[in-house]
C-alpha cells in the first residue's frame, strides 16, 4: 500500500505540471489582458500606446509568455503562487483565506448528496417497480436535468423572500458575530442547491448497484438460510453495493468544486468560486492559474483517497 501511494504521488507531479501548462496556454488565448480589463472600453482612447505599454511593463505583462510561465513555476516550487495583479496581495494568502469557506460548502453538499442520495437509492431498489420507485426515478431525472442556478433562484425566492426561513446571501449577518449556528443557517440553501445534482446521481447509481448485488448467489444463499431481510441487506448486499459509489463520489468532487463558481456568485458566498470568477473578469493570470492548481490538487487527492478506500470496503482489493 505504501509503495502504491508513493507511486501515485510521484505520478501526480507531472500531471500537475501539465495542467499548469494547459491553464497558462488557455489563459494566454483569452482576448485582452489585465490592462485591457482594468481600463473601461470608453476610456481606453484616452491612453496612448506608450502609456499602455508602460502599464504592461509595470505588471510584468510585456515579457514573453514562456518566461512569465517559468517565473510562476519557479515561485510555485518555492511554495508561493505569485501576487494578484488586481490587489497586489500574495495569491497564496488570499486563497487560504477563502479556501475554508469553499471546503465547508463543498463538504456539506457532498455529505447531503451522499446520505440522502444513497438512502433514496436504497429505498428505490427495495421498492422496485412500485410507485415509490417510479416517483423517485422521475424526481431524480428532474434534479439531474435542471441547472443549479435555477434551483438557486427558485429557493431564494421561496425560502428567503416568501417564507423568510433562510438568508438570501452571505456567510453571516452583517454587523453580527459570525457564530457557528449563524454560518450553518446561511450555508443550508447553497449547500442543498449544490448537492441536489449529486444526490440525483448517487440515488441512481446506488439503486442500480444494489439491484445488481441482491441478484447474486450469496444473497440467495443467505435468504435460503433464513436470515432476516434487513440483515441480508445491511450485512451482505449493502457493503458490496457501495463500492461503485466510492468511484462516483471521487468523480463528483470536481463537478462540485466547479459548481461552486456559480452557486457562490449567486449566494455571495466568499469562497474560491467568487474569487476565481473575479479573476477571470479581470484577467488576473496568477490567480487563475493558482486556483486551477489548487482544484487539480484536490481532485488528485480525492482520487487517491478513493483508491485507498476501496481496500477497506472490499478485502479482495489489494495494491501491490
């Protein structure tokens, strides 16, 4: 196991470097740069080409792209991520200040999706071909086919404006102390909206996986021995049915992190999503590359964690 983990970590290094190259190239292909985004379109005629070039030199944008990439890679190797062109502050410090809010939202939505999705999937499998199964299947298709921003706007209108149960935005009430329950109260709506799509996926996969497992011979033998249906379901079928769900959880993490960009913007959640969206608008290259690097690192670590979890979920799986 230790050799496998070390090998996976070693493979992750060239993957991360390749990702930085792709991110930098795509960023360079974006129309305009930070200076163009900084100056309004109506005011750019007031600046001479020499003034614009002096501004680009001040921000280091006049250097060849490959030199700017190597400078950023050198700083990354030192544990730095450069400085934001918009604020002038170290990108690492700004990311570390916003990362806990995003991880809190993502982890809560993932927990919500796994618990309720797997639970409804198991119920749907147990009640196969009944009205409960058909209703949950229809509901799952509705959840998975509806964009998250539609749920976000609808939930804000219903639960915040009409019923006044949850706040419309922010991470805590302005002017009040950011207590634990205050943060939880503000997080419920965005976490539920972000987790609805995941819940639908987990429900479908857990239902399909459990239906495959309960048709196996060892489940039939357990029933022939006279074991209770609950003991068969929880002790024999469910553990094997959860193995494919581990893969779905690891694959769902990138989509959750990507979905936070829109959800955080709608709910004014001060996390990585709003930070990266602002960086895209301002062509803040160091921030864009740093955020993509952090997301890729989280995805690689989640995949490694999923592989390790396989060995605990299924004793037959061994890593040499």
